[in-house]
């Protein structure tokens, strides 16, 4: 459901009717919707029925019972973070304890001190409505993903198809319950690739092995019908079809496909052949009977052809639905819990790899599992890029130098049939970007341009100064980075949907549909935009509008030498997830540290208040009751020199707040954990926190959401 006026309106609860009418007038005059609430109960009803934001005067709720409102806010679905603008005469939480209390109770609160310019209020309303719209878009995406997953399962059920995937090079088999049933196994039974090979009828094994080897050599489609022997001794026929999925280097990563039980069809074919032989032998003496039998055979043949056509239609639906299957698998990656799951998997696998016996096959299996977990983390980062929640390190960067340094990499990636041209004027100012993410975006756009020119061609990368191209962008100076090709181009319908997540005009298996979505999300998160222009047969221009930096690029400075690391330390670990806490504790103890585990911020503060020696505190950020940022601020009051390491799954920290805490992104390997700890412990625990950092940390502890 698309958001409308009622879902984007501002609901107002002021101290007086005059203030409420004036505030509503300002909002409506700016082009937004506004409703005035007579009391807190009416505001709660309007918020629950759908709204874009709430504007509340602190004196209107100073003595009110906020239980109903806070209960609704705490029970919001995962996609929702309802914004509230709190008008106060005494300023924000840094000067007003009452404002701080209301901020903690209401969550996503922005403070505005009266009297205020009308433009300030209108700006806050506009920002809140835009944020609410993005939340509604997230809700729609989640609903579409759920529907797509249901459609995929319906297609599989309608076609009576089982799914399977064979991972190379170790031939690890994944089979759905339906696929197992076609080989006489129950859903919970183990079923390996060796089990599958042993089940093949002895007379069909050589033929099947030849087709497998041919597929692996050529990369062509795998298609075969063969008999298999069930554990109960009965014989059945299966039709197996698969397609090769390749790695970035072109090697085959796995064979993905479907299988179906064709025992009934094969039995019918054998019966038909026997019947035709009988008809041929008796044709002379039984002409009339033969005619009748031929009619029956034709009818049976027609029925069989209909069955084959129906099965092929179902398989075609499956091929078109394979992208939807990927969407279903990625749904959980949007949430913070998915990163936690990957953290537990990767941490335990790291420890298992160190302690398992020197068995090459076991090591391949563990390495394969780690690679799978890392691919999951990569997909999560792609979704976070589209959602504009990735952790960026935006600094002033000379884009001209960056593009020239990338030219060799781009030429290798594009291949010999593509000519790369750079148009980069001298004297352009620096842009404020994340270097690594921008390099990935440029490489992504260049590869898209290459794919649009199957017969080769020219890709031109231009860099120029530009003014803002969209009224929604803040006024100021921008740099325009354009990637231009002369390829097949896009139709208006395709161009309109090009940046939608998971939409792709490429053939099945040739793209995830996340590339342009990632670039778009990166541009918006950096304060710019992605502009696309294209026409069929005339090529495509993808232009990144990036804000000009206010400072010059920093020169690379040598890394200062660290003192000798204290190898064994006492570490206070804070994480509310038992699975993550157990995995992290095992990794820390395996590194030689002594670990004190706690499951909440309050528990950690109790330990810090004792005389227990502690060298460093490592804490999760998103925890109930008290976030990692809030815990760090409270811990510094107890132990000002305490080293703190913040572990978080994604960048959910408030915008505009500079946090002085070292951070470690989840999921991480044990080597990354060791390296980060060595850096911190080498600095020593005797250095007090800087004054500006303490101020920003205290401010953030009041603004960070606790849900």
C-alpha cells in the first residue's frame, strides 16, 4: 500500500489552541498535511491510525501519563521508527533534564527550542516525512519479498518439482524434501552426493557420469533421465535438469537445478511401445481392432504430450522465479539478527578450523562453510547499501587521481574488446566520499556498460563540476562522475525500474539486480544522487552527483609505531545474545585473554563498579535497556581511562554525531578481532578520553535509540 496524506500527516499537540493553529498553518503552508489534537489521548489515536510524525510541546505532556504512547512506540514493527519533534522553551537534553527524560521515553525525538524560525520547523517536518516515506518503502519491500517467496514455493508445488544444488569442487549436495522423496528418502534423512550416486541404477551410471563430466567441461546445461533404486528395492525414474553457476573468475561454483519423478510417464512409454509391437504383429488379422487401438494410442500420446508441456511450463516458471528465490533467501539479511547469525557461524568456524585434525576434506568443508558465510555477509552489505545503512568513511578525495589509479583495474575488468577513455580536467575540487565504496560503484557501472555492448565498444568516464540536478538535493557545489556507453540502451519501462532492488534486465543467472540499487543507495547516503539516461540503441549514461568537500584531501601519513602489545588482558564482554556471547568468549579465550561475560549494560556497570581489574570492555551496540553507546558513556564515568571496543552489525548510529569509540563491524573473523585488540591494547589504558569525544559520546547516549 502506497503512503497517502493520512499516513504522512503531522499530528500536533500544543500547549494552547493558538500555538496549535499557528503550527498547523506553517506546516500546511509548506505543502504538508497537519491535524491538531485536543489532548494526548486523541494524539495516540491519530498516531495509531497512521501518521508521518508528531509535533508535541513538552509542557503539554510534562505531567501526562505517556504509557499508552510509549507502548505503541515500543511495539512498532521492525520497519518503523516513528519520528517526534519535541518543542521546548528550555532547549534539548544537554541543558534540560526533562527533555532528556522525554527523549529516552519517546525514542526517535528531535528537539526544537522556542521561539524558532518557521523555516526550521518546516525543514524538520520535511526531513521527518522523507524518513517516514523510506520506512513505508521498506515495509512494501518486505511484503513483496514474502509474497515472492510464497509464489516460488507455489510454482515448485504446482510443477511437482524438487530442488537441488551440487557445490563444487567437493560435490556437496543440498536437496529439498521433495527431491529426497524422489529417491525414496524422508525429509529428515541424510542424503549426500555419494548416496545419490549409489542410488543410480547400475545400467545408467556410466551414461550419467559422462553427462556430468561433459557439463563440467563445457559449462552447458545438464539434462538426463535415469533410473534410481530406492532403499526398499523398488525402481523409479527421475528427470534431472541443472544449470552451471559460475564464480567471478568464470569457474563453475555449483550446479543448480530441479528434478521430477517421471516413473508414470516412463511406464506409459514402455506400455505404449509394447502395445505398438503387439499392433504390428496382429495388424493383418485384426485390422478393425488395430484401428481402435491406434486411436487409443494417439489419445494416450496426446495426453502424454500435454503432461510434458505442463511440466516444461512449470520448469520455465521456475527459471523465471530463480531470482525471486534469491530474494527470499536475502530477506533475513536486512535485519540485524542476520549479521549476528553470521557472527556466530564465522566465529565458531574460525575456532573449529584451528582445532580440527589435519584432514584435508574436513578443512575443505570448513573453508566452504566460511566462504558461504562471507557471501552472506556480502549480500547483507549490498542490501544495507540500498537501504543507505552501510558504515561509510566519507573523507575529502581527489576523484581525478582516484579514477586514474583505477584505469588499469578497469581495463583488465572490461577486457580487450572494450576501449576505455577518461575525460578528467585538471583543477577540480575534492569530493566527500568513501573511497572503497566509490571504487566499487564505478567498477559496477563500468561492468554494466560492458555487458550492454556484447560486440565491444567504447566506455567513456567523465568528471566535471556541476550544480545540483534535483530540487531535493541541498544547495551547493557537486562533482558529476559519468560512465557513458554506446550499447543496447534501455526502454522507458526498464529505465523507470532500473534502480529498483532485485530488478534486472539481464538473463537469469547473469545478475542479482542489486548493482544499480547499491550505487543509488551509496549516492544518496553521501548526499548526492544517481542520474540515469538511456534510449534503445543509443546507449546509456549513468551519472553520480557527489558533493564537493569543504576541506582538501588529507595526505597519507605514516602509521605510528605501537608499543609492545600486552598479549594477555582482562576483557569485559557485553552482549545480550547468548549465541554471540559464547562464540566471542571462545575466540577471546583462544587468543589468551581472560574474559568476564555479561548480558546487559546494567550487569556490566555492576562489574565495573567493583575492584575487578579490567583492561578493556568489548560491547555490542543494539541491546535492550541500554545501548552500547549509552553503556560506554556510563562506563567512562566509573572508569575514565577504560578502553572500549564497540561491535555492531551495521551503521545504525544517529547522523551528525562523531563517536570516539573504536568499532569492529560484525561479522568478523578471529584474525580481525585479534588485530583490533592488539591496536587498542598497544595504546594502553592510561590515556583519558578527549574532551570533544566525551561531549559527543554523552550527547549520543541521549539520542541513540534503545530498541
